[in-house]
C-alpha cells in the first residue's frame, strides 16, 4: 500500500506536472493529499495533478517516486485506474 508519484513531465500553464496516485484506495490518496495541503481541485478521477515544485516534498512525506510506466501499471493493478474512454472531456493531466 503506497502513494506513488511519477516524474513531472506533463506541461500545462507553463509548469510541468506529475501524477499522485494510490495503489490501494482513493481514501488513502485523499488523506495523503489533504495532509500534504494539495487542494481537492487537483483531483482528476484517479489521481492528483501536482506541480514539479512539490515532488521532493511529497517524497519526504512518504510518496514513492516511480516511473510513469510503473505508476500506470500499479494503478491499473489496483483497479482504481479510470480508462481514457471513460474520462470524456474531464481529463486535464
């Protein structure tokens, strides 16, 4: 049971963004995000979008830094992944 963060590589609004996920439960993810001061508006169906400037802090708080591929594999294996086809126009990161 882990909160995972991938490398910041998703550009938006002049910032590179990373994804923060749980491979256990959305409750675990929301609890971690709240403790880290990440606003709920950063949540996108199965992950939080976090700016590159926060990654070191998130790792210090206990997030495990993994590759983007590893993050997706573990998110899919957890059953929490929301497939792109189910995202509609909501997806933003």
